[in-house]
C-alpha cells in the first residue's frame, strides 16, 4: 500500500478538468497567515504542506490562491480541492473544513513536479486578501489559538495550541487565565508561555484538566488567552461528564482491568478446528459490516444479541468489567480502493443519508439501552476510510468520497452519536506503517484526522483513541534492524522492502503517530490499539537473528520477520501466524493489543463469488495475480480457495495456529 507521487499522478487529470471553484463571498475582515514547507523533494518531484491560520473574522468557506515562480505543477493534493491554471494555483475548502473560527489553524498539502529550480511561492491569499504573515514578512501580530471550544473528559485532560501570527522583534509572554465557571476545570500546564523571534511559529500547548466529581453536569469554564497589546482569545472548556450511564463511568483505558467478550459464533468455529481450542476463548471484534448485520443474519447473531451475551458473561466475571469490541464499518463507497471489502452503500445513491439513518442511528439506539450501561463498549470506527482520502485520490470512488465529504461527514456523525453514550468508546482507524509510514502521508493523515475531530460536537474528546494494523499483517516489531541500521554504509531505508519508509514495524509507527496526534491537539492521554490477530509471523520461516549478508536487499530480506512478498500485500497472506495475545497496557502509549479481525475470517475471495453482501472480487486475493504498482508488481501472496470476506476460512485459521508467535 505504498502511495507516492507516481501512484497518484492521474489524480491531476480529474482535478484540472474541474472548473475553478467560485470565490466565496468576501468576509468583512479577512486576515490570515500562511506557512509553506516542503515535505520531500527529489527526481523532479516534491511534496509540500501549507498551514493556514485565520487571524481575521470567522470563515464559512475559504479559497487559497498563489502563483508559482517557476515550472511547478500540482499533481494531486489533500484536504482541499486543488486546481491549477497556468502558474496560478487554487485550493478551495471542502465541506468538512470550510468553517474556521478566528485563530483556527489547519493544514493542507499536495505533491507536484518541476523542472529547473523549485523556488517556493512568496505570496498567498485567502478569498482574495493577501496573507501578510505567510513567508515570514512582518504583518499584523495576533494570537492564534486552536481549538477555541475544548471538550475535556472528566478525570482526564485536553489541550489547545497557541502560537503567534508573525515574527516578533522581542519576546512575547502569553498567559491563559481561567474565568468563572466550573472550578473542576483547571489549567495544569502552559498557563504562561514565552514566544521568541525564533520559536514564534511553533505551537505550544496549554493543558486543561477536569477533576472527577459526583455530579452529572457537563460544566464549562471560559479561559482567556492574552498578551500585552494583542487582542485576547477566549477558549471555552467543557467537561465531558462520566457519571451517567451506570457501570464504572467513562475511564481512560477501557481495556485496563477488564475481561474481554468472547463471541460464541467465532469461538465455536475456532474450537472445531484442530488445536483451535487454545485460542477459542480469546476476545475478538464483532463486525457490523452491513445494515442487515445489526439485526443478525442466518449465519451470525445481531448487535443486541451480542450485547445480551456480553451482559451474561459480565455477570459471571464477578467485579471485573467487561469490554466488547464492535467494528462500525459501512460508509458509503466503503474501502474505496479495494474491491474485496466494498460495501452495500454508494454515495451517488443516497448512501450517506442511509448510513446515518439506517445504520448509525439503530446502532446508537441499541448501545444506549440502559440494560448495557455496565458494559465497556469499544467501537472501531470505519477501517481504511480517512487514510484513503490522503493516498488514493486517483481512484474514482475515493475522489468522490473526498469531494462529497461523505467519509468525513459519516465519521463525524458516527462519533457524535456514539460519543454521546457514556459507556461507549470510539477508536478511529489510522491505517498502518506500510500505508502511511512515509512522511508524505504521515503528517497529512494526522491533519485530516485532527480536522475531522474538530468538526464534531465534542471536538477532540469525541475520540478515545486510535487503532492501527486492523485486519492487516504488518509485524509488531522487527527485532533485527531499525531504520538507522546500515549495510556497507547504506541505510536499510533504501532497500526494496522498506522503500524509504520512516518505520519498519507497527509498534514504532503507532507510538510515533500517537505523538503526532498529540501535537495536532489531541490530549496527551490518548491511547493506541494495535491489531495483532495475524501479524505473529512465526514458524520455520521466521529468522532467528540478523543476516550476515553485506548486500543491502539480501540483508533485509533475510532479517525481516514479516515474510510477505511485499508490504503492500494484504489479502489472506501465505505464511502468516497469530500475533501477540490481547492484553492491556502492553507498551508506552498503547491501550491494548487486540484481535479485531477474528482469525479464520477471510479477507476476500480468491475468485469472483456472487453474493448479496455488496462484496466484490479483488485480484489481490487471487494467488495467481502478478500485482500492480501498489505492491511493486509482485505476486499477491494470497492463499488459494478463499471464501468471501468475513466468511470462515479453515485453511487460513490452521496456518495462523501453526505459525503463531509467541507460540501457542
């Protein structure tokens, strides 16, 4: 799933074919600052990130414009509708990020090509008004604070970011002062910040903590952010109370101290396989992959039946709480770049409205039943959705998901509905290192997730955590090399397998991505999950130490525990094994290792199979397929004779048992 410039060049054809977006109505007082920075450059290509700060009146939509000084051409972009006419570039807001408050800061970006010298643009405008702070030129000084509405979980904390609009000539002290309101909301760090002529455009965080209390009120408190001679900004902090809904309230880590729900449907299939009893009582995810799954099908019980069974299991567990994991997975144009996991809803056929009313609303109604209030219900939100908007805009259905805003609006709707239920926890999918581990994808994905969260009712607090490697095979750790390992003076990042990725395994990626999300504004208590259901890579093929080869590619291929032919291979992989068993707090920043993809459930069929589940046939699930540009034109590495995605695949399950690491 490597997605770089050559993979997405064709997106330009669609983008440049569109008429230039009409300019929005002029604002009474538009003021802005723009920071332009290159993310990468080489071989006639480059990528750049553009950070915009609104220092004027609130915007309801925006249009960034600038002119290239040379031959640069935008080939594809993210978080905006990018078009180019001659040397003039326009980036227009999308449905989910058009509204920006005073002080708001957001990022967009693009990949491009050039010949000759790649000189940065020197002047930017928003809605026709020049941004005077964009290239370091002195302009009107202002405080830039985001977000200005902050949701703080009771018993936890949240942060807002502060920076200056332009470079000062001397140090400026910025203070945050809490006003009258809920005194349980207090400033615990960052109340006094110093910005210098050197660090003025580096955001600094202010932490607000909500103390535990006995009431059931979502109290609020205004916080004034001020500096001498500058217009102050007010941040409204609101406590997200955890004292309603029964149970033990909304805790920071729903896995800590809890037992896991065992899905009897999956457990019976696992136990029926030779040796399967060893893992038949492991907690796995329950997938709501279509509307019919909510009420149950002939082959599986529905959501309410699972929750009823969880209540029964909880009663037998004594005082320990019980965590049940539900996968929310039915966006319109679902998994827009892979056919095997396509869904039943289409954007062009009223899919977003159906998603809200026929899918999310019934799920939320069932989960909100007081009968289930003592359960910790973990929801895994829309696998492979938001990252597709960064890397796969050359695919028509992905482009439609971006331009319509359906993915972002659907995720926001799900978060709003589910976060409102006190004992429901929301973990948003964050792909995996073999997808967004490159710096051209890493930061933009974090930006998109952060802007999506800011558009929800509760802001950053609407997300309890993130999950990586869902239903994938990326190794948890590579014990025999890191990104800094060299062979004959050459870093392993240059090998065919790693291909300049910034990460070699899932744990290092998840921890780094968590830190990036905290920098974007998420609270420092945010936690990660890693799906370890199929990334053990044990068995006879697992190396026992680093290679002694002095050839770079041979060294990496002989040393890596991930035995896939290519890191972009994702379907029913030959040689895979069960990974780490689920457990809470396994590593810093990690809430848990989990088995969200139940071992033995197929990723997709090896051939076309007619079905009424909306699932197509993807050649990446065909063992005879010779690949495409996304997997380096390698063989797919898929097992033969696989059934539809989600259906039981005995051969896969037996292989996973045999190659388990740690061994069973």
